[in-house]
C-alpha cells in the first residue's frame, strides 16, 4: 500500500475476512494465516483500485522504531539510507519485494513466508538470495 489510510483499510478488511473465515483456520500458525489474508486482500485492493501497480511498501512509522537522540548529521545520513533502501526495494519484482519485506522488516521465518506466499521454503530461500543480490546491485549503482 502506498499510504497509511489504504494500509489501514486493507488490515480492517482482512480482519473482517479472517473473522468470516475463522472456521477455515486449522490452528497451526495464526500469524502466517492472518498475514496471508492481509496479503491477498492487499492484492485485491491494488488490482481493483490501481491495476498497473503491484508494489508493496512498508510504513516508516511501523518499521522505524524508537531510537535514542543522535547527532543531526547521523540522523540525516540514516534517513537518506532508509530512503535509498526503500527506493531500491520498490525496484524489485513483486515476489522478491514481498519476501525481503516479510523477512527483514516483519522478521518472519522462512516457513512463515512460505505459508504466506503459498510457495515451498526453497523458493523463499532463492527469492531472498536473489532479492539481496539485486538490492546490493541497485544500492551500489546509486552511490
């Protein structure tokens, strides 16, 4: 989702869907089950509202965290680094972007990512390796 309001709408819709389809939950991994619903809901919303766009962005407030006060120069460098990484992630193909976002930002396990994406763990591992290589290449070209 490109903005906070759209992301909130997707999560709210996903919560309603999860409640509606709770009988389908097998009791294994509730986090992966719910994130898969969120993922599918976001794809549905993106297709409906913006058919040309399949990007999944992350919310800086959710993933930035609290840090102690720091030197203004260091803060500026970190902000620029975050912006560069975010821009590089946006350039990745959707399946790589999803895998790297779930692993590095959401700290999901390989199994959770596999469950969410509906692919084998080996596919998750190869997507992550390829995503990291592409990120490294993109970031080295922007410096």
